[in-house]
């Protein structure tokens, strides 16, 4: 969803033909904070000009090392 939404400013693309505003997302039951965080993440991905392959690799890293941030400092 994040990768699909990179080209959509201020909206979330759930599918090819389904684009929703933050208000619509909250209306269907999404938490407003979740929507806000998702839009912020999408904006950050847009700022670094991430492409689909880079996004997939980033996901693989996160899923492969889920406890990375639990390590002692």
C-alpha cells in the first residue's frame, strides 16, 4: 500500500482503482493515528525517491531482522 501510494499526495491507494483520503480511511474504521503515520511514511519514501525494488529489499531487511532494535545499546 505504501509503495502504491507514493504517487498520491495526501491519499492512500488501496488498489489500482481505489484511492482514499485520510477522512475516508477513518470513516471505514482505520485509526486516525495509523492513517497519519502511514501518510508520513509515504511522504518519507517519496522524499528519498525509493523505487519498487528498493522498497521490496527494505521490507526483506525488516522482516529478516525483526529484533534488530531490541539489541542492547
